């Protein structure tokens, strides 16, 4: 007759001769892995006030700026490259353009309010935060959400300049160019948080603690369970305890430790960080030599002069041209402009004299 198998959860049964009892319990609860909705594209719909909601979460994009050490700093670097060659203009201050350019980079939308004097002349362009700006179902009319009241602030038709990235799915709001790389940025953050929890947890167990000792008393077994359960840390790494109660236990094999995985050396942390960094450099089309990032693929950064020239011609000029969309709303005499460095295509570097 085969021995009876009984599963016990935290309680010890009456043990009889020729009875095999498996006592087991586990630590920790499963956590949802798809709890982030930053990449949900919900479409564009108007509410009861006639205001269109953005197709993606702007609050989520703001939080994403602080998700890791690369994503936000690269956007600030690109903002600085736009401002570097800005010609001072009385209509648009350096501070206002800085905010405007950064809004365009992180959200794909940037707004300015046209301020006119009593004669209808444009005297100033005031920055409007992209986070709170919305388009209404009235043509040319924008609204700004207010934290002080439930009522939005409406602007007159033609009073707001809206420069945006193109989104083929809809024409009301823009989508940032890096949108397709959000998952890589989040994976980079998850890897960092995982490693932080690993070190913070300290003396975690992280293995299966199995026994085959029929002589272990219930009091000793409870004390052993509590010792494992109360091990140092917040419990990010859990362990599993088994006790096979049988009279055929081998003294040398009565206690067995089975590692679930050697997380300390085989979690591929560095590989994940490197891959996600390369993804973020790609999604931003950023030069690591200029943006302060290093993927570790090459021993050096190369010729910085050539890299700077290529980056200016291929990336900075197109970003400046997007910002120059402001001029569509201004008289020709008041257009904003950018200077051109000596190494631009329009002003090639002069040949050195013999």
C-alpha cells in the first residue's frame, strides 16, 4: 500500500507510521506587471465642456521625464541645442522659448499666447504650458485647465499659437517622436528598481528550503518558518519551505537548500541597462558623445567636431524649423530667427590657409 500524501498549510496533522505528509507554504503575493498605462492610445474625444482630451496621458509623459537617468536629460540636451543659436527677439524671451521648445519635445505640443496692444500689433508672445492646454470643438479656440477652479479658461479664436508634431491618427494634438520607445524607458526603470529592491532587501532567502525529518517537532518547525518569514528586508525575494514527513529520511539529506536562481550574478542587469540605453539613444536620435551618455560599445567618442557638425545639420536644424512654425502667426518684420554656426551646410568651414 502506497503512503498517503497530505498537504498541510501551516498546521501539523497527527502523524502515523507509513504516512508521508508534505508540509509546504510559500511567501509573497504576485504583482501585476501590466500596471502602467503610459502607452495607451485612447483617441481624441470631447467632454461636456466641448474640450478635446489628448490621445495619450500628458501626466504620464511628465512622470516619464524622471523615469531614468537618460530620457529626461536627453530632452533637456535637445532643448539646449535649439536655444544655443537663438537670436534675441523682443517678442519672445529666452525663457519663454526654452519652455516652448521643451514642451514640443516632451509632449509633441507647444503653445504661445499672442499679446497685442490697442492698435492690434503683436507686442509679446507668452508661453502656455502644454500640460494644461486643450483644444475645443469651436474652431480656433483653445482652453486652459485651471487648478483653482473647475472652469477652464477660454482664449479667443486666433489668440493661441499651437505648434505640434504630426500624428496620422488624428489632427488635433501632436504625439512626441519618442513615443514608440516608452517601453524601453520603463524597462530601464524596472531593472533599476529591481536591483534597488534586491540590495534593500538585504539578507533575503531566495531559495526552496526543503526537509525530510520526521523527528522535527512542531514547535521547531514553526520557529523555523517564522525565521524564514521574518528574514531581513521588505520581502521582494520570497522563499518556499517544504517538510516531507517520512520515517525513511536520510540524515544526510534531511535538509536541502535549492536555489531558485542565482539572481546576484545571473539577472542580466547590465545587459538590460545597456540595451535599453541604446534604445533610448535611438528613439531620441541622440549622439552619446554630445548628450553625455555612453553605451560602452566603443572606447572613445570619436571626432567631436565632425559629430557636432553632423548632429547640427541633421537634428538641430529640423528642430529649429519646427519651432519656426511660430512665424506663421507673425508679421514678416517680427519673425524669430536662429544664427548659423560656421560648420553648417549654409556656412561651410572655410579651408585652412596653406
